[in-house]
């Protein structure tokens, strides 16, 4: 770990110790006082005595380790840089907790006692769709009529409240009357208007889409408002969301930006084809 990494870790640790500006100032004051009145480097136990019920000796030991590796507190003290660390800690504290990612899972009904400590995949995925306010991107290879209530209806509700929805799937203009075609058609026919804010693509090698093993989409990704993303194994079918053992992750960190970059790159792919729903059915544009 480099000196800049240790500086960041020291600031991050301080912001986790307290998000109160006065308490951070008390910790800074304890270190400054200890340096002025005792031999260097400061002792964790002495610092803890100056800030009882706020920072433990163990926590001070970890903090002093990072400050020492950063060259700020050791046999000498770089007071200007120490003040910078505390200023950075106050900024991190003002931002609040760093968004966290969480693992989600669906377990078969016979496995009810397994996975209790992991969030429900279907609940979290549906919450993601239902709470979307402006933009929803879905990459999913398989929809099913049996799973319409789980995902089809929430997607249609999103378009009805003005959310811009993009769906990338397969088997809309080829393959006969597929489950995908029927589910997406039902989204459009839920009322008398065709949602103008629903954009469809199918991802498949265009040379022969009816070929049994033609390269196509198998990714399962849902991005909501450019802030949260689900990436996992579950298709948007009744089996995928209810019956199968499925795993996924809800991302809330910088991974979302990377996944959005992937989606934007797909727009220039030769495998991606814009599809529109018309009275005669689905047609490529």
C-alpha cells in the first residue's frame, strides 16, 4: 500500500469512527496534545484516555499505523498534513456511508431454511424496477407468460409513470410466437396506447438468427436511474424468479457506471437491432 493509500485509509477510518465534526476535532486535539506533552510516537492507550467512550486503544493503534506509514506521525509530526487528513475525514463524514453492494438469492421452496441471511432476489429486483423514477435498462434473454405478474406488469407500470425503459432481449422478430414476443406484446397491449418511452432491441448475430446456436444475449442485467444495478443468473421468468436456485448482486458503487458503459458500447454493436411493435407484430427498423 502506497503513502497516498495510507492517507486515504486514515481519513476513511476517522470518518467511520465519527461523523460528528466536534468529535473529530476532539480526536485531532488528543493527537496534537499528546504529541506536545509526551514522547513520540503517541501511545494508543494515552490517546484513548483523552477521548473516553469515543475511540478505543485498538482503533487508535490502527489509525496511528496508517498515519505512520503515510509519514505523518512517527518520530516527528507533519502537522499541516495531519490537519489535511482530518479535513478529508470531515468531507467523507459529510458524504455519509459509502454505498454498499449486496448479494441476493432465490432458493427453491424446499430450501426455505437456506440463505436466510441473504436478501431475496425477486424482492430486490422488483423493488429496483418499481422504485425507478426516470430510466430503466433491462438486458434479459428470456421472459415468460407465467412470470408476467412478477416483471411484465411492473415494467408496464414504469412506462405508464413516464420512466424511459430500454429492453434488450432475443426472439422478437424470429423464432415464431415466442414467450418473449408474447410478454412484450402484453406490455404494449395493456392499454390502448403504445408506450413511446419503451425502446426495444434484440441482440443476435444477424446472418441466421434461426440457427440453433447463433450467438445471442445470455446476460441478465437491470440498471435503475443510473444509480443501482442488478447483475445475476435469473431470467425474468417464473422459474427464474420463483422456482430455481438463483444468485445475483445489487450494485450501488462505481460498478454501475462500468455497466452503463457496457450498455452504451452495445449501441454500436452489429449484433444489436432496434425493434418496433406495430399492429402486424414486431419489426426491425
